[in-house]
């Protein structure tokens, strides 16, 4: 298991989390994934979606730094958290079972984990 996967494995302790991945925000390359990786989505598609949303946020506000994206469906949440660092941005992607997740708590845990990855 790589260091990235070991770090991501800590996220599996988050109630309701079914899968997580660390993705390059520009290329879409997935650096590591844990749990049900397909639940976290395709890295390239996630990077494209995040770039599109970042462009829209930039048009709507002065500060175009995207923090996170939360997509909801009837059975799950998909949370994309930006990992701030020098160079290309990283995206922490997490799939959560909606029936077993407190979204506010899970988002807080993902934010803290993203900050730890950047440190």
C-alpha cells in the first residue's frame, strides 16, 4: 500500500464513506484510491467538472478559489475537496452513502484531511 493510499485509508473511518481518491486537478491522474474506487468517480471527469465550476465561480466572484463541490443524488453524496498546495491543485474526492452520512460532519473531516495532505 502506498503512502497516499495509507493516508486515504484513514478516511474510511468516516461514517458512510464508501470510496475516496486523490486526483490531479489538471490532468485527472488518480494518485491513489481506497474503498469502492468507482464510487468516487473517474479522475479525468472530476478534474474537468471542477475546472468548469471554477471558471463559473471566477465569473461570479472576485476570489475564484474553489473550496469544494458537493453533488447529491437520491442515494449518495459526492464531495470534491480542493487540496491547496504549490503547483497543480489536487482534488480529494469522496463518495458517501447518503443514508449513513452526516454531510456536515463528513465535509468537516474531509476538509481537515485535505489540509493534512497539503502540510
